[in-house]
């Protein structure tokens, strides 16, 4: 009982207390996957500055149900491996970068006539 106690000799050959619990917390944070912020960014629909200007110039107003249709169209285009897609709706067309979920430009029905769409690899038609 009168032997001096040395640091590290209380638990010779055994794992120190709390050594496992610290590792568990670090591993569980890594195992959760991407952060909530990243998941939220991947689900949101973005509009480029150019697209916002075109929407304003052409008087296009998107309703919540149209936004959800566009989001589902982007999801289906992404499932097929599309990168840049043309989304055709009843009276408008949108060019969308699928990877970034960003609307690059928008056209109303009058602007679509006699127009050529370039630099797209897919088209999604929403009725």
C-alpha cells in the first residue's frame, strides 16, 4: 500500500477509461454521412442571375406546384445521368444544370418559337 503510484501503471496492459467513448463519438459523426446543410443544398432549386433576369424580363412567375414539378424533373434527369437538361412546360422552357440543381435560363412561349437549344444532353417534358 505504500508503493508509489505512477501514471499509467494503474491500468497496466488494459485500455484506459474513456478511450473507447471518444473514438465512438468521432466515428459516429463520420458515419452519419453528409451534413444537413449539404443535404439541404442538394435538394433546393437554385436560379442563376441570368435566369432571374430572364424570368423578370419575360414576366414569368413560377407557382409552388410548378417549382415542385421542376424539382421532380431534375430528379428524374439526374437518375438518368443527365448533366444539362431542357425542361419543357406548357408555356415555358428552362435550361437546367442538373448537377448543381440550377436553372440557367428561362424562356416563355413566344421566346421558344424558332429557337435552337444547344449544349443540352437531355430533355424533360412536363405536361
